[in-house]
């Protein structure tokens, strides 16, 4: 049987913000976002709850939104918390002006997209952490088991790249980058 990983983006954060902020305000928002849990609605899709119930392992990043998402997916299961799975934060531009948070987010996303086109998806430490996380997860399910892994949007992309480099196959993606989206990967068959 082939090992299987389902990489899930956490549910919608409970942290909200309105108004304009400067660069330091974006960092304060990010810190609060990382400390916040998730909103109860929308709930995770039923098919994702079923996958979590049937998985051998349930793993989450140590950020509260990922931990709460994993617990919502499988309330009766123990969640293994792994700091390696934390988000790879996008660079905050060095602008001296206050802008709405949505504008900051759009600019940060455009910057990330540009860096991806140039082949620079993340900082070297985040890239190396994603490689370590991919190897750790591959070892976790190397006996042909499965894991549902609750992580974050940017980091999941890096993790998927490293899994493919390790010989894993993309087994389909549901939901793109949205909250509760799930990307499946299948490892090499056991011999």
C-alpha cells in the first residue's frame, strides 16, 4: 500500500482588522493573526472530516489556527503538534505609508508571485524547513499509513514541492488555496 498525505489549509482565522495600518501595523496584525484561533463557520467540509477520521495520523502546525482546525476536523483524536509546519510568512514591503490591510495583502501576494516566477519561493530558512518537514512526514507514513496535515497556504506550497522532489505524486487538489482546501500526495508503493 502506498503512503498518503493530505495537506489541509486551516479554517478561517478568528482575527479580524479594519482600517489602515503602516508596515509596523502589518507586523502587529500578523502576530495577532498567528495567536488567534479560527471562526466556527464555515465548518470543514464533510469529506475532509471523513478523511481525518480515517487517517492514521493527524498532525498540525503549532500555530493556534492550525491546532484548532485539526481539533475541529477530528474532535476525539489526538493531534500531533509540529512546529516544522508553521507558515512561511510573506515579506512585508518597506513602505512608509498607512494602507488598508487588504492592500498590504494584495501587494505582498504580488511580490510573492513575482519571486515565484523568478524561482525564489521563500527565504532559505523556510525552504530548508519545508524540506525537513517533507522528509519528516514521508518518514511518518513510510509504513504505508496516511496522515492529514493541517498547515498554511504558503508553507503547504513549499511542502508540496519538496514531496514531489522526494518522489511523491500529486494526487489531486480540492479548493485551491482557500481555507479548508486539501491537497493529496501519494508516496512510492511499499515493496
